[in-house]
C-alpha cells in the first residue's frame, strides 16, 4: 500500500458518517458495514490513546 492509498483518520471518520447516513436512510441491511467501520473507529481511538500515553511517559 502506498502513502497515498493509506487510510487516514479523516478518511475513516468521513466513511463513518457516510455509512451511518446510509443505515439511517436504508435500514439495517447495511448495519454489518457500519459495524465494521465502527470497530475500526474504536480501534483507532484506542491506538491514539495508547500513543498519547506512551508520549506522556517518554516525556517524563
């Protein structure tokens, strides 16, 4: 995967909003896709939290 093809935080959050809108408009048919994107958003939050903790510890 090249640099330009990598999923960014911004891309992920935009996809999250889009799929949420699709689920709202079209119903639970698309819920599995929303679930997958939601899991990725939560994983990203956890990774960012851990990175922040590591940076705080290293700065002490």
